[in-house]
């Protein structure tokens, strides 16, 4: 079978290897769609300390069951499935408390296990043990189902930051995650949703798809002043930073209303993880700052449902569909910000 394997930074190879055979506690799937994201770009450039090469990349996975291990109940060949990316242990105190997404023993598809940039893939027992193999609802395509994983991460963030009906929300960063955040905030009943982005091209591309109440290019205008104007000086109730930028986090904090809440959704570069924070702003305005790390199996299930019910449409966010042989082109397109979502159809 054909796979795309990571060997080292800058060295991802398309190879033909033997099809994997599932063990008694595993399920084998025919991968039908595996979406790409900024994480794939990061891995391709820098690798990751959890990746022991060679490793099949790809973690936004949807496919069809082709073989079921003898000890695995509930699945049959032909079942259409979505696979979680971050796999919690299911046994630690965080998992027991329902905080699987911050499980310290977490392992991941495409890191510890071979991922979805392949014709076939094994769903490991770790995924099955935490109910991380999800049935794709009827009527939902594989490519749409593959976007459930990033949407699950957005869902985790928006639950933590709490979006109340009528809240004004600003999303900073208009990549695929920013677009998902805009749509998810609307599904939570947000009042107005504003979108801020540095690149005019990326902003226009995203705004044409997700129609924010205002699309603000922070290269052209002061985004803090613009948000203040749009909200009669009040500021927004919720800010979500979907960009790997400390400046974006600093700016977004200044856009908040009193009592406002901010999700630092996008992580910062490892060599520059600090920002300058006006602590008195947090103190006097009673701001809440929350983090966001991945998603739980339950978030994945609910994300699939949100897509299936049409509450968060994703089909139009897939701007590029490529065969497995063009996965490197796909990662290049993502890295240059020329797409919203690039989905590989192996
Ligand atoms: Zn991803
Ligand atoms: Zn755990």
C-alpha cells in the first residue's frame, strides 16, 4: 500500500509498504479522507519529540472498516468511521474527572501510531479502549467527517471559554481553525462574530466563506480600535486566538469587555512562548484567560454530530482535495496559507 512517512524534518517519503494486519484487539480501516493542518506543517519542518521515525503522518482521519480483530465487539466490515487523534489513557485522575484532553499519558495518531496518510491504517486498541472510533452519521461524507477532529478541538475551547447567547465574539486568525471557531460560535448563539487576520488575502478568502459581522485586516487598521468602535467602546465578551502569535494574544486581551473571557487556542512557538500581559487589566476588569489543548473522545462524537446536523457546515471549508501522492503539495499549500482546508483522499 501507498503511505506518506516522516523520516526527518524536510524528509517525508511516499513509499509502498506491506498492508498492516490487525491484531485481535484492533480494527483495520481503508482510509478515505485525511485532512491536513498546521500541525502537519510543523512536523514536516521540525519533527516532534514523540515521533519515532519512520512514521505514517496524518491525524484527521475518516475511513471504512475492512477487518475487525476477533476480540473487538461492535464493528463490521463496511462501517464508516472517524478516528480520534489525541488518545487519553482513560485511567488517570484527569481522565476520571472528564478532562481527557489534558491527560498526561496522552498518545496520538500520526505520532505514536501510524496515521492516515495511507491507504490502510490500524486503529490501535488504545483508541478502541476510550471509545475513540466513531460511527459517521448517514449522509455525512468521509471528507466532512475528517474535519470532526479539528472541530472537536474548537468545541473544547469554546466550552472552556463559555459562549453565552448574544455574546460578541472576536476570532483572531482566519485559517481553518479560525473559520471553524466563527461557525461554532454562531451555533452557540453568539451575537456578533468578528474576524481579525494579518494577511489581507487569507482574510478575504475566509470571510467569503464564513461571513463574519466584520472582517478586520490588522495590517491595514488597528484591530483593537476597530473592535472598540464596533462595540461602542465596550469591547467583546469573548476573544479566541487561533494564531501562533504572541502579538495576537496581547492584542486580543485589549479587545475584551469588562468580565470578558479569552481562549489562548493557538499555541506559541516553543522558542518564544512568553507574552507581555497587563496584569492589572485582568485584575480590574475581571478577565478570564483559558487555555485549550486538543479534544476528548466525547468532543469528537459531538463535533461529528454538529457537522451532520448542519449546525457547523464544513464541506465548503475544504478548498483542496488531493490524492495521497500529492500530500507534500498539500502540506506546502497549507504552509503558504493558500487554502482553508486541504483534504487528502488516499
Ligand atoms: Zn490537525
Ligand atoms: Zn489519562
